[in-house]
C-alpha cells in the first residue's frame, strides 16, 4: 500500500496531463475551467508527491 501512496502524486500529475492533451484534441482550448483545473491538479499532485515521499521515507 505504501508503494501506491508514494506514487499517488505522480499518478495525479499524469492524469492532469492526459486531460490537457485530450482537451487540445477535442477542441476545448477556450474552456479555462479545464485548463485551470488541470493546472490545479498538477500543483496538488506535486505537493502531494513531495509530502507523501517525506512522510513514508
């Protein structure tokens, strides 16, 4: 379980990047909520990754 928790931040970052790529190909370039939501998920994933790796180190 600790292996999954240590990688949870990276998984969130990758999912946010996939959403950004899909939104580009689907033509959602003008929808700021999708872009800012993905940015927020990337920042949250980075903070979560750092915090969980310090906690379970």
